[in-house]
C-alpha cells in the first residue's frame, strides 16, 4: 500500500505528458527546429517552479510527509560524463522523439513499436554498466 | 470538462510536471525516470555479469510503480481524455518534415515512417528503433540522468553538471534533427 501514491503520481505524469503532446515525436522535432515555444515553455516553467520547490526543501520549510528532511542528491561532476553522455542521449532523444518518461507513457497509448525502443534503452543502460570503467567520466 | 479534452497548453503542463517532482520528493523519493533502465537490468540478472547491477532492486520498486502509473496515465489520457489524435505543430515543421520524407506530420502523435508496425518489421525500421533507444539508455546512464533528473531537477537545483548535460542533450538533438534525420528517410 505504501507504493500506491507513486502509482497515482505516475498517472498524473502520464496524463500530462500525453495531454500536452510531450509524447509526440513531432513536438521534439519541432523543438529542435526552434519552430515552437511549446516545449521550451513546458520545460522552462517546470524548472522555474522547481526552483521554488528546491528553495523550500533547502530551507527545510517543506519536509517529507513523514517529517523527514528532503535532501536532493547533487549530480556527479565531470565534463566527459555529462557532455558526452548528454550528446549521445540527445542524439537518441531526437531520433526516438521520446526521452525515458514519454517512452513508458507511449505504451499506455498502445504504441507497440515503443517496446523496441525501451528494449534498446535497457540494452544501452546494460552496455554502459559493462563498459563503465573504460569510459571517461 | 471541455478544457480537459483540449490539448493542454505549456503553462498548464510545466507547472503540473513541477508538482509531480515536488510530490516525489515529498513522498521521500526523487524524480528520475532513466534509473529504471538500470533496475530492469538488475531484475533481468545483469548483476551476474556486472557488479554495477548488483543492487537490491526492490529499493527502486517505488520508481517502477511510478512508471507503471505513467503507462496507466497514458492509457487514460489517450482513451478517455483526448478527442483528436492530431498535434498542432507549426506549418513550417510540417513542411520541413515533408521535405525530408516524413509525410502527414501532425495528423497523429507519431510518424508512421518510424513507429508503424510495418516499419518496425523491416530491418531498417527495427534498427532505427533499437539504435534510438540504445543512445537514450547509454547516454542517460553515462550522464547520470535524463530530461527529468538533469533538465528538470538538476537545473531547478542550479547544478553545473546538469547544465553541461543539458547542453549535451541539445548538441546531440540538434545534430540529429538538422543533419542526420534528413539522411535517414
């Protein structure tokens, strides 16, 4: 039962991804062509409001529902990991027209072929784990 | 109710995504979708080959429930909350896509040239789907996050690594969109 809340938040996430057409391949193409404000508005406003959340977490003005402190783990530093990993991710994002979140939402939309993309993504994560120590970070 | 059935504007969607992030932290977890890919590897037994995947995946059960919910949300939205499958992309985008061989852009959510079952069953179509996924999965784990963990959470938290990663996302995305996609179709 303690997990049902995550399922419910996931439903909200799936609905908004779907209703705002974020799961549409065309919206991602349009974004990278700079032909619409739509995606920039979504990501930008999410970040701006997110900054307020982060501020409230840091100042301990908001705690978890159980009263614990909210600590947002810092991202790992490193130019190579972030830039090179980011570039590969971007190539895939623009080709698939979907980042990991929308991939799952598209299953709910009944898109069979997205399962191949998700399989590829899992394979990609596996190969990263396999060659992790040989990559620059 | 009519408002719900229309496509949602950016100023509705952005704040809701921010609320999703807030709720995940409020419930004691975090917002990051691509780490589920590593959980899949662990569940699939990848820990036998690579120590990196030797984790107790049950600790990430909450995140699997989150993506299960997002699948359900996608189902609910497309079956009960959407009246048309058309996406109102800009006319210039439709024209640009026609020029590179992707027809009927915006009439549905996804191009048949990539996602139809017929395309999936060709060697080229299947390869495109696998490669696209592979790049997303490999890149996200190398960078340590995807759009949720880096772009939304990381930038909200003023993280320099996330700024670098998001610049990388855009370098890759622009190269794919402007230079590689025209060669594929």
